[in-house]
C-alpha cells in the first residue's frame, strides 16, 4: 500500500500517474484541505501536518509515502525520513529538466511563497541554473484558484492572461510549474498560449521514481495481479475532493472519508 498526500487536490495528478504504473497496488490519498494552503504556513506548521498524516499512513499499513506537495517536500521531507522507517518520495520544482535543453534561456519558476523562501529551493536553483536566467515567481493566489475550481471565472481568466502575457513580453520561453496545484494550469497554457512556452512539470519523473522505490522494497509477486480500488481521505470539505475525483479522474461516485487530526476544542 502507498500513501500520497497534499494540502489539497493538487497531488491527485501525481496519484493518477503513479496509479497508472502500479495499478495492482492499493493507494490511500489524503487531502489536508483543513490546512490549505501549505504555501502560506510556516515550516513548523507544515512539518506538524505532514508528520500527523505520515503517522496515519504508517498505522494504515502503507509501505511508502509520496509527498505530492512541493512545499511539504522542501520544508519537511528530510525530517519525515528521519522519523519513519519507510521510504518517502518527494516532489520539487522541475528546474533540472528545465535547464537541460540549453543555455541562455529565460525560465520562469512558479512556486508558493513558502517554497520560494526555503533553503532547499535556493540550493536547487543554484545547482541547476546552468547558464540560464531562472527567475522565481511567487503565486499566492493560484493554488486557491485550483483548489476551489475557479478556472472559468472572468477574474481568473484575466489574471492568468495578464500574468502569462507579461512573461511572454519579457522573453520567457520556459515555465516550470513548481506546485502540484499549478499542474492544472498546463491545459490553460496549451490552449491559450500554444507554442509560446515550454511547460515543465515533474509528473513523469516522480512517477518513475515512485515505482522504482516501491518495487525495490516490495516482495509482492506482480504476475497476474488485477487493479484494486483505493481510499480517499480529507481533513475537511469532502465535496471538493469528490468533485476532482469525479470530473478530472473520472472516478464515478467516489467515497471520501473525513479524518482530521486536530484535537477537539
């Protein structure tokens, strides 16, 4: 069993891709909507949330945990690996592949405010800049637009149009989606800015690593195994996760259980 968590629905795209490569494995997905967005919290808060969710997964019998949240990865995954005896696979802004296709390019990295301030993110940029201009853009509103499914509102369309037109005008040719919630913006870019930006996301890389790590620790014979169903949890407002599971992942009538680790007041 594999546990996957995010502050909301962003990690569902990561879950969907890993599930495709490991269909016979049971997954548990946890959306911590009660504390959404992680990008506006402190390092200590994100570590506390991540620790409680990871503990829940371990108690459920998960053999591996995927931190499908850039912010939680850059702020907490190191400590989580120290605290729990199972492997963790994280996700960071895909600046490495963004810089792999040449030099002297202008790369826009879209991240949450907390990710932008993290030491690990800074080290990541320095390690993989490779002669490119790599600029960070904090996007404090974009995760909420995705979480609450406000893509089609006029204000959202204008916000996205203005931002990406500015990037285009300033000569950026590469956009790195540095938050799992931002992955839902790829369709917008493909539709409204075709052939303008090379859009880089970490989906395939994370899925490949997750499969590699899990198969290395699994003793399960995968021959003739059939796909299995998964479990979905949230800390608040199950209708949000249900909508994304139904509309985007095409899971009919999903059952989402509400589990919160907050102490009652």
